């Protein structure tokens, strides 16, 4: 995950824009830390306000207040987004970065709600901005660990795809059998309804809204329940095997920079090739 314009190429050389950049993007400076922590608190409060507005009993009493709070946060985040563009030496780089896109999507829903009623609830996407916490609290090393997990998932994709296809065929057969065995009088009114029951039972969720009533149906249901325990363990075992293999092969080739978060380095690299910071 690339940082939002935090490498040297995006830092203004001098003047007011340089000072503004150090506050907004400089998470290693005292002023930058205070700014980022305040920003995180504002994000959490804004998402919390949207959640409260979705509760009917609260919205009926405090709807106007919550809408005002929502617009206040939206205006603040809009000004922050414009300031990031202004103080960056390369605004397009920031706007196309991961955090730049998230920052934009965090403010669009409120303005869109003026045209489409209810779209303001998409503001919960602001929660993605909390990912900045990894840089603020110097937790970038955990992002490197997430790369290991992602690599294991990618390496397992073919096996997991075959597994999902096999499970899909299995629930199709079980659903059709339950429709034939139980019939509409016991709630299995169609094959799709039987497939729904098979998925709920095979995954050991067990809502209980539909249940077999015949002896044959209960016998099949018991077999599906037991089978479900084994099926749940399969994808876990596949990913675990890939994680173990990655560990046995040694450290990942990608060493991530704690400043600009560039992860495209060799394992023996000493300095970041993007910003020049020493790699740990």
C-alpha cells in the first residue's frame, strides 16, 4: 500500500506550503502527530454519528442534530482534502494514491445525499481512513506481515477455487434431495430453498427457520452436519500450509520502508530506493 504523497518528490521546497505539508503529511513531526490523532478522532466520531442516525428511535428525536454534525464533519474533511492537494508538490500523485481515493470517497456520500436519499450512509467508508493509524503509531511492520498473509491467499487461490466449486456442487445435490424428500409441506418449497438450507447446515450456522421432519430427511441432515465440520477445516488447512511454506523458504523479498511504505525492495536492501530512508 503506497502512502499518500509522503515521499520526497511530493514535499514542497519552502514557504507556507512546506509548513502545511509538514503538519498534514508529516506524521513523524509533533504537529503532524497531533493533526493525525485529531483527524482519527474526527473520523471515528463522524462514523459513530452516521451509525446513530440509522437507528430509527434515535433518528426520530435527534435527526436534525445528527445531520448538522454530519455536514460539519463533511465540510472539515473537504477542507482537509483540498489542503492536501494544495500543499502537495505533486497533487495528481496524491489524488491517485490509495489514501487520496479514500479521502475523496469519504466526503462524496454527503453531497450525493442531496440528490439520492439515503446515500449518506455510505459515509461509513470513512472507517478506511483509520488505516492511517498504522503510520501514526509506527505500525508499518504489521503491514509487512499482512503481505505474507496476502501472498499465502494468492498462492492458495487455485486450490480454494476447486474447493468452492466442489462445495457448490455438493449443496446443489443436497438441496435437490431435500426438496424431493421433504417437499413443500415441510418448508422445502423449491430446490433453491433446499440449497439455502444445505448452505446454512453445511456451514454449521443453523438458523433453524427450515428443518426436516421425515426420518430420511433428518438422517441426511445429520450427515450434512457432520460433513460440515470437515469442510470448514479444508480452506484453513490450505492457507496454513502456504503460510508454513513461506516461513520455511525464509523472509519475504519485499522489505517495507517505515517512512514512505514502499515495499518493493530486496531482502538485503539497506536503504529505501524511493525516499532514501534506512531500512530496518
